[in-house]
C-alpha cells in the first residue's frame, strides 16, 4: 500500500499551492519537486484564488503571518473547499502569540481542513485552548513518550472527530489519527530537529501524497510521515565527520528524491493503536 501511494505521487505529479512561511519556502518547494510533485508558492490576496483553482491541493502554514497573507489564507482555503481539494493546516507557533493562536482558531472555524499537522504543543493549543509552546517548538512538558502514548493517540482521535480532519502530531514518536484509527510511527532521526523546516517540508509532502491518493487519505498521510522519517534516517547515514546541519538539510531532500516505493514499504516502522 505505501509503495503504491508513493508511486501515485510520481505518476500524477500533483500541483500543490503553498502559502507558507518565508523561512522555509524554498525547502518546501524543493522537497515537493524531489517527491515527484510540483509546487506553486503564492500568497498575494489578488493571486491566491486563481492559483489554488489550478492546483490539486493547498498547504497553509502560519509560520510568518502578516496582515497581507492572513486574508489570502482564508480566500484560498474557501476556494479549495469549493473545489473539493485537500487542504492542510500547519499551525506553526500556535500558542506562542495571540495573532498566531487567533488566526489558527479562525481558520479552523471558516475552512474545512483535510489534515492538521503540528507538534504536540501546537495541537494541544488548538484542541484544548492551552499548550506549552516554546516559540515554534514543543514544550518539554508536552513531549509524547511511551508512557503517555496511548493517551495521546486517544486525544488525537478525539480531536480528529471534532474537526473531521486527520490529525498528525510529529516529534520523536509521530502519531497519525482519524476519529477511529491511530498510527504510531517510529521512523526519523533527532538530527531532523537541528534544521529549520523539516516540519514545514513534511506538511508540503503530506499535501502532495494526499492529493495524489484521495481514495485512501489516512494511508496517504501515514505514507508521507513514514517517507519523511525514512529519509531523515538515510540523510544522517550519509553524513561524514565534516558535515553539519547544512549538509544534512541537502541530504534530506536528496533522500526524498531517491526514495523508492520498495524502500518505503520495507523500512516504514509503524503500529496501529
């Protein structure tokens, strides 16, 4: 199943509209190209409706909000909903500031999201109105561990039922859940947290996988999360003593480009909870 999902991305080359933050916009574009999909970056209010109309999926990331891009997110989201396109929300830093938190709440209220992806603190902020976000990183108080794994999966399923979206909580252990089924994914490497943008890249990648596999949305999201984690492992395995996080960033995108369906199928580490 995972192999077929990746192959569908490369066969169909889904066109993905990204309204994302300017820190990682180039990395998001390149990881989409590496996966076999195609990116468009557009956030001007006079541009987004036309652009999202010609794309297959929409990725909204609130990492560098401003007064110009916020109304563009709502316009694009509502247009994507009208067209039946998958829409992903990456609530970067929700809980860190009033602007980010309020914007995320308003987006959830006015746009139907297929997927909501964030760290545990961001997701707790959206679901419970409180979280311990440390800037754009999860608080140590919220980290998902083996001890609280079952409880966190149950929380994700409950939030999925409330929002009618697939919930993705990423960290050392990744969780993907809809209202009835949860996946625990154990691929990845700690080095992924030493570069800016691995989460943003994953959000873009999930949108592409989902757009190319609309009939199996939960499995498509699981495949994207596993793929990114596997590529994080492969990127680290390639590093030498002279390499640092800048090299790792490039190796990660290279690994996405070179990932095969057979590797994704055989190296994915997940369990259903």
